[in-house]
């Protein structure tokens, strides 16, 4: 019998209601509930390539009336690196306690789980991306593992059916027509350096006809930090990042790729999210780099074609966002509404909720859920669902060290109220 992974009672006694009393600079909206679910009292267990001192991009899905599945990626010293893998946990009491439910781990490459698509009760499609050290999405391979028992067992991973091998899959939706729609981004090599940096002399020089190809050569014995930086610099220098969607009309038996959205002042559009509007159109919100704003595209034909991406009026520091549509037509946007100028990324702080009643033309509510006065703090990547029976948003987020579960009333107000730290007992 599995032992409880993390006990809510233990969490409350150790960290208090706010879930992370070791961060006195952190302030929560008084209407929210927030608890830490990783690493918890056990601390960080060992990974094959070192201690897991970081965590990234937790995902949360409801798979039954009180059953939840949560994943987060960790392992190695950072991302993207060999040793990255995803931990899986399950709760059968609506998030009060959690049990270990395995891992997604590749034996020789880094692995990231970027989407848990839940089209039906008890069914999950985990989209996994594997990659080499430091080269990120420029050489990734995409796969899918499927569970039909709420994340207890999984088939695969197998290739994504439809000849779509190298995409970064993001949060999907089931359109009102029944069509599955999963937004994706991918990298296109457009520079002169075909190969990533080598450590020492490469086995052979690259060449196209009579023209030798450029390649960065690092000193033999270069440490992982130097390799990581050189790999990321090579990726950004030589690639363009673009977006589209994977569509399926047969319940995931096959997918087809549509859309080719380029843009951004720096040619970088990644991690798109989609939401259905009141008339059936689809709006796509896209992370850009160094621009300081989200970009937006729309489709009027269920994702077959898309308007050119344009800069929106929603500030963004270079971070993924999370839109959710309620049955009453409201759109809830969880994001970091901060901008910046000329940086790769700005501060992902605060973590906020905006609410729109008119398909994101205007925003009736703009409220900070959590903010932190410390320097260089990121409150990252909210992901979850709307529990309309309980009238609350339920989602996980992370600060690069810990994963938190937050509950927010759907009718939260942005009227002036005191944002006070929740102190531990």
C-alpha cells in the first residue's frame, strides 16, 4: 500500500496556511488558499545526475470527482540538461494528500512533460519532449504516453501519430465542435551554424559543397556550465521559434499540424495557449522574448488557419500564461502582468488573475494573488482547472524550488483589500 506522499496536516504544521513561511517577503491575497506540495518534509531525493535542487512547470489535472494528477519536472542541475525527468503524483482526496505515482524518465536524454491533456474523465495524454544537453527545443523529439485509469498506468511513450516529431506541446482544449486542439511551438534552423558547440575538436568538419560550416569549439574538459551557456547561445543565435496547433478529429488516433505563426520583435514566439471565444473562434496567446508583451492570433475555422500574430496589450515578462474559460463565458487569465525592455526575461512577479466577460477585449478584474518583495524572484507557470461546482480555480505554480497548490474563488474581487503575509504559527 502506498504511503501518503505529502500530508496536508504536516504541511500546515510546518509551513502554515501560506505554505512557505521560510519566505517572509511573500504576500498572498487574503481570499486564496496556498499549500506547498513539493518537496515537502522529505526534502529533495537524489537524481541520477545530482540532487534535485530545482523544479519547473508543474501540471495539474482532475481525473475523477476527487482524483487529481500532478506532475513537475526536475532532475539534474537546471534545464535543459541530461538528467531532467518528470515526477508524477496522485491524490484521491481532492489534493489533501498525495502519493507517488512514478516518473517519466529517459535513460540518456533530458525529458520534460509539457502537457497532460484530459479530454475525458480518467483519461490523460502526457506529451513528453526529450532533448540533448543545452540544445533545448532545437533538437527535441516529441512523444505521447496515455493513461485511461487516471494516471495509475501508462502506455507508451510512442511517437505522436501524424508525422509531427519535433514540437513542444502546450495546454490543449476540446473545442465545442469536439475537435481536439493542442497548441505547439518548434524551432527552425535559419543560421549558418548547423551543429551545436563541440567540446574539443568535432569528429569531422561540417561542409556544404565547397563552403565550410561554422561551429563553436569549446576547450576540452569544459564544465557543464560553459557547455550549457554555449549551447543556449547557439540555439538562440541560429534558430527562429514559431507556433501552430495540432488538430485531431478522431479522438487522438491521428494529428495534423496547422498554422505557421512567426513574429515578435526578436523572432521568438513559443509556448502558445488557446481559449475558445463566445462565437467559436479560437484566440491564441503567445509568449514572446524580450518584447515585454503577449502576442495574439485568432482562428475562425477551428484552427485550420490563423491570423498573423500581433502584439497584444497584455504585459508579459517572457513567461507562459494560463487562460481558462468558464461555462458562463468568463475567461480567467493566470499570468505575470509585468513588462520589461530588452531583457531575455523580466521578473515573473506578481502572479495575478485577470477576468474578462467580453472575450478578452476588457478585463473586469485584475488582482494579484501572490507577490514577493525579494529580488530576482519568479512565481512561475500556473496550470490547473476550473472547479465550477466549488466555484474556484485550482492550480499549481512554482518558484523554481517548490511546487504549490492554490485555490482561488471564481468571484474574487479586485476591490482594495489588505495583502498581508500569512505567518506561520
